[in-house]
C-alpha cells in the first residue's frame, strides 16, 4: 500500500476507541480507582488509543510491498547481512529504539542492562532461563546457521558516563565489585566473562548434535551511544577503540561529495527522522547508503581492516553480520546527523522520556517498532521477573517526571491469520494465548506495589494481543471479571 494511502487510512477514527473506552470503564470499577471522573477516563482512553493507532500505522508500513514498500527494503537488508542469524541483547532503556538500531534484520532481547536471566545448568555452568530464548537458539542450530548475538551496554558520550538505571541500582545496592568506577566497562566485563560464554556453550551443545563444528563464540560485547545512536567496539581500549560516530565524522565530507545529490547532505533528516510519515523515506535512504558504503573500497576498507584485526575468531558469516550492522548504523548517523550531536543538542531519544511501558513473557512486546516515542519494553523470563522489571521501570519514569497516567501494555504475540480465524469461527486455537496474557495481567494488577499505583490513578494496565510479525495490536481483551 502506498505511503499516502496508509496515512490517509490511519487518519480515520480509531477502531479501538469504543473497545478501549469500555475496557477502561470496567478496569476503573474493578480496581476502584480514586477520583475517576468521566473526563479523566476519557483522557486515559485517548492516550491508550493514540499509542495503539501509531503502533498500528507503523505495522501497516512494515507490511507495505512494491518498489516503494518496506518489505523489499527488509529483503535487501537481510541479503546484505548474510546468512548468520543476528541478535541484539540490550537494556530496557527507552533511548535505545529498536526500529532504528535493529530494524527488522535482527532479533532483539531486552532486559535490564542487557543482563539476560541465567539459571544453573546440570553441568555446573549457566544457561538462559527463558525457554523462549533457548528455543530461538535451538532453532538456529537446527537450521545449521551461525549466530551472532551482540550484547550492548549503553552510555552517554555527551555526559561522559554510564546512564543505565539498572547498573546504577546494582552499584547502589552493593552488587558490583568493590571499587567499580566505570559502570559501562563493568557491564561489558559481565557480558564477556559470564553471559557470552554461557550462551556460547548452550548454543554449541545443540550445534554439535547437528554435526556442526562449534563456534568460537556466539556473541560479542559493544556499547550503544544513547545520544548519538552510534556503536563503539572495544570500549576503553584507547587507539584500538572503534566508534561509528568517529567513522562518520571523519568521512562526512567525502560521503557528501558522493551521495548528497541522491541521498541528501549530512543531517538532512535530522528534524523528521522520528516521524512515522517519513519512515519509508528514511528506510529507503538507509538501505541505499548502507549498500553504497559496503561496496565502495574508499569507505569500506577502514571497517574491514578493523574487523579482520580484532575479530579473527568469528566465522565469515558472523563477520558479515557485524560488518552490515556497523555500516547501517553509520548510515543512520549520517542521514540524521547524530554523529555530531553536542551538549545541548536534543532529539526524541537524547534523554529519558519514556511515555509508556510494555511487557511480554513470549517476546515481541508493544512499541518495539515505535519511531516516535520512547517505551520501556522488555522480554521477561517469568512472571515474577516481569513484575520486578515493571517496578524498576516505574521508578525510572518517576525520576524523569513522565506524564501520568503511565500506560502498561501486557502483550502476547499471536499469528494474525489465526486470530482472524478465531474471531470469525470462535475457534479454540487462540485460547492458550489468551490464557497466557490473562495470567500475566492478573498477576500484574494483583501485585501490592502495582495495585497501589493503579488505585491512585498513576498506572493503567492494558492487555493486548499483537501480531507476532508486525507488532500490530489486534485485540484488547477484557479480563477484569477475573480481578
């Protein structure tokens, strides 16, 4: 569908207005929310519907086909990425927008500080606690493909310090080694010494069963710059450190000479890159600039030399996936001008400004493709972990005075075709998904801390079923009878 038609179609009255209004009325009564006037209820509903409508507008764009469609762009990006399965592990921090960093060419796992929950293995080691993450790694092995997981710590290059709320909490609680001063370096150390070895051992065990040679490692650590949206490799290693921000700044003038006529000057999209209406235009230019830099020796030689010197233990397909990631990130920084961000420069994702939250036990939480507003999204290994993560998120939103009420989406991904068949024929196939969503929802609203926030009117919990492919919100089920 052409972009103009998508925008026009999504400008019509929201199909969710009535169902969200009815649900919130039941929610207010069931939880006995204080001072809930009809006017206030309408304000709650407006905020929920606004988020849903923007989410679904982007979902439509993700499915657009044809020469100007996003699906063709994704196909080209996946070809450039190569055969290795690419995954990103990073913090729930809303300043790390999935749609910009990972697009649709990488799978994403979000937990506080990117420290995936591990559990004890029978051999005395560690393995991912989440069965969902385990299954994903097993599937890659069954496909006889290599995998590269990039574990991202994050920091502010402008402020010159780690701004991860969870790492700061660990330090405050005395859960980091005594004398820790650089939280970013400590975050990376934990990845390298505990998390990457655990995931590597777990994946290789299955890989060997598929009669394949084990990989030296399935992951690397890196740093994501929240203000410049850049990637840093070998953080803190002096001259051996590589920064996509520095790479673009060094090559800015040469790039403008070659591409400005067709793709625009440096920072040409700095004012509108977060607007949904510009999503296809940005994505098209990202594809073309990435392709140009990867194929032009003048711009590819520096990165290729660096990777050969520093990552010789990775397989060729892992190197290709990492290579593509660096070039695509660099292309984004050129188009948006973010590599030159200075103190005082601001954009939507410069500072904490999370507008809503989402949680899921089955992956793919709401908001992962939102280019406009920050979202505290996370994949949780179990219900208690989910509750703890929501509590953490609420505290962070309080700290930067986010606008209340806070909206928490409790989501479960389903196949859209299966859901539509369920609606049409009242099939039983969707009931398991509804039950999972209902169970997590009920535990959320019954938690003593969250329930107090709900009763005070600070927090609204909205259960949703989402299309596992595009993130489209398909349904707002009403579980309030079970509260």
